[in-house]
C-alpha cells in the first residue's frame, strides 16, 4: 500500500520554525499567533473582502512562516504580525484588481443588483476626488498634510500625534482646512 | 465646520481610481509612516504620494486599520513562553537521518486524517480548532510522487469532495473535483516539475448531501 496523504495543519511549518529557535526565544503557541493575526486581517480587509478573511489569515500565517525561516531571530511583536496582515491584505486587493481588469463583464452582471452608489454617482465622486486632490495641492503645507490624514480616516488626536502638533493646533488646522477645502471643491463645480 | 460633517469628502477622496499599483518600498514606507516611525520629511513625502496615487492612499487605509487593531491590544510585545514544544517538521528533520523504511513505518503508525466535523460546529469552528490546538501537530508526512495519495476522513454518504493542492508558495499544483471517495491521487504529471522535498499544501472542500459546504484546514505534506 502506498501510504500516505499525511495530514497536518498548515501551521505546522510555522510551528516548527518557532519551535526550532533557541529555548529562551521560543514564543507562544500557534493559537496565540493566529488570534492577533486574524484580528488584524479582519480589521484590515475592506467590506468586499470580508468573506475571504479566513483564507487571508491562512495566507498571512504562511507569510509569517516564511519570514521566520528567513529571519529566525527576528523578535515577534504585534507590530510585526500587523505588518504581515497589512501586506497580505494589500496584496490581495492588488490581485483582485488585476483580475477584475482581465475579466470581461459577464452577461449576468447586468441583472445583479448594483450596490450604491450607482455608476454615475461613482463617477461624480471620482471627479470630486480629483478636485479634492487639486485643492489639497493648493493648500498651505501644514493644512495639506493634516487634511490628507483626515481624509484618510484619522481623527484629530491621531493627526496631532502623527504631525507632532498640539491637539488644539491640529483641531484648528483640520476644522479651518476642511471648510476651505469644501469651498475649493465646490468652486470647481463639484459637490461630493 | 465639524470634521464629522466631512464624510462625503472622505468618500470622494477614497473613490479616486487607482492609476498605478504600489511598489514594495512604498508599502514599507507607508507602514512606517502610519506607525509613526518616520521622520517628518519622510512622512510628508508619503503623504505627497498618497495625494498623487490613490493606491498609496488605499494602502495607508489598510495600514491604519491594522494599526488601530494593534493599538487596541496591549502595546507590549507578545509574551514568550519558555516551554519547548517540538513541531512535526522538527520530527521530520530528526527522521531525516533514519532509513526510509523506518520513516515510512512511523508514518504508517501516526498518519492523521482531516479532523472530522462535529455536529455542532460549522466550518469556521473546525478550522479554528485545527489551527488553535497545538497538539494536533503530530505528523508531517510525505507522498510518493509516483502515487501521491491524499486521504481524509469520510463525511456522510453522498458527500462530494474537491481537493486543491498548491506549493507552499501557493502556486497551484493540481485540483481534483467531484470526488465521491475521501481520497485522491495527485496526477503524476502535475508533480513532475517539482523537486523532491517540495512542501505541498492541500485542502479539502466537502459538499454534503444537503448542499452545505465545509472546508478542512490546510494540510501539508512533503513530496518525495
């Protein structure tokens, strides 16, 4: 009989990579690695990728495995796990985008419900997005960076930390900058 | 104007179409910038790229989400444990010095099948269990390239299985579909280009008679 389809979870290589490190460096169990990695992936994926969270977590585990093989002495920190999750999700987004570019629209797609916003609205948003970019480029440097961070989703406290401003300064820059930005965008004929 | 009133601006900024994908160096810079570990000049440079290229902005958003998740957790490094638990690949390395007969005999004794699903657990719980229980890592087997058999636990009569095999770099090797038995032989030609020692990853998706689908964890096996 030719055996074998031996079965062991994918984490085995990862586990082994960890287990073969010198004793004081030996880290945690797989479950301890998997949990924060899964949480980071779940947090990072855009809504349209949510159903793939589990698969992406597995891919992230494999990447971690390979990274540990390359650099067995690398300290394992949450930040490092986060970086693995980050690159995994960005790569998946890029891959999906490439696939979309190469797939012809299918016949059924016309019958499927279109998620809001509709194509026209989306096009308007994109145009408005370009107008926002142009307005940002014309803004004073301090406001430009603060507004860019705000538009990326950061809160005022985060902006103050990243730009090394006081909270009050960041608040002023963002508040005033947003008013000016909206005025600039609308002057270009767009209403986001 | 309150910042909260600017969600429309945020939405429009994120709707900009991607023109050029981000390269690895930029991805790395974005991560550092979001983590607050860049100089002001580098941060300004990354933000400039964010404005210029929507893909960089997208990467930033992903990085920010991850950082937010990490910041919610305790900031300290993950604690390390002194306890040594040797994984199966370690066993395999130890077995490398043995004769192949010994290794195969060991393999025959400890062959482990796909973890069966219990009645009250869905596929998510199944996968989580497999990944989470360290003591399940008891065996790293090999397959003979001339007859590479994969076997797993049978599910109820009428279940149809699909098996996907990749390398550990996730390159597709082979796929077997519409299988009515819990085993599959990877076609030899699909393995011919792979050197001995290649780690193959494989996973089973089972479609039960009631139409529900269940995935196994991903397993690995060494090609010999």
